[in-house]
C-alpha cells in the first residue's frame, strides 16, 4: 500500500489512462462526430499508444520524468486541439512535480492543478464553455479540498472522480464556446463533450491506480 506517487505509480496511472482511451476509442470518436470532426478517439489513442511504447522503452524513474515523456509524446503525435492541450497539461504537471522520487497527496494535487492551469493558459477556456476544463476543474477543486481536510490520496481521488463525472455530464446541456464545437452554436447543445469525457478517464485512471 503506497500513499505517495513514485515513478512506478505514475507509470501505472498513465498506462491505465492509455488502456481506458483504447477501450473507449469508439465512444470518444462517436461523441466528437456529434459536435466536432470525429477524431478525438483516434487522436488520443494514437498519442497514448506512442506514450505507452515510450514508457516501456525508457522506464522513467521519477513522476516528473513520466509526466514529461507523456507530454512530449502527446505534443509530437496528437494534432488538433487536444494534442497541445493535453501535452501542455502533462508538461506543466512535470514541472510542478519537481525532481523528487515521489509526490505526497498535496504535491500530487498541486501537480494536477498545474496541469489544469496549463490547459487554461493554452486554450483560454472558462467554466461553462463545454470543454475538458468543465470536468478537470471540479476534479482539481475536489482533490484540493479532500487533501486539505486530511483525506487519504485514495479517498481524495475517489472524490475527484465523482466531481469529474458530474462535470463531464454537466457539459451535455452547455453551448460550446471553444474549439470546433463552438462553430455549431445552438446545435452543440444536448451532446457530451469529448474532451471532458477523456479527461474524466484520466481522473478515473488515477483513482484506480494511485493511493494504494
Ligand atoms: P479537434 O477539435 O482539433 O478535432 P479533438 O477532437 O482531439 O481536437 O479534441 C476536441 C476537444 O478538445 C473538445 O471536446 C474540448 O474538450 C477540447 N478543447 C477544444 N478547444 C479547447 C480549448 N480552447 N480549451 C480547452 N479544451 C478545448
Ligand atoms: Mg476532433
């Protein structure tokens, strides 16, 4: 049982995210077909397949190295909006994680928050724009609050996952104001955002693999 996130745990987290993306590739593409260009599943799966191969080849030792490699591979293999957004998020997480061998719950929450800030710096999304922000932001808030109240990493991530799922579902009635979906105007209403769906898988992967 580990209550910190070391390089092995970070690798397990990213590997589980890759597995979830592969398993749900068709769902993500189907969601993007409704309000975008039907490539979010293939984009993310291409990127995470490359990340998985790079992790196996390099066996990075620290969480920061795992996150940096993930961000760099995503930037180089995923086009569109989501490549630079996810890439920036992981690179910012890597910087926030610092050079140490492991992250305690507070440090992990800080890293996730830095990733969210990177997405905002890159894409300028605000709450209610119908993007990945609408799932990741409430997840980061829930994680911060749970960690501040002394919850274990495991319990804090369970709360973060519930918040991400609620945020993802909240995108359905939203009118898109960022990305391709915004070109649809009112016709974007009534569809779940693909990026909010994939980023919820990132939180689900953390809840499934981190914190013992
Ligand atoms: P593209 O839109 O270029 O085809 P993807 O289909 O891979 O790229 O990703 C679409 C997702 O990217 C959207 O569902 C949304 O969550 C996210 N997205 C798009 N623009 C932004 C933005 N400016 N800020 C945050 N997320 C965004
Ligand atoms: Mg797309």
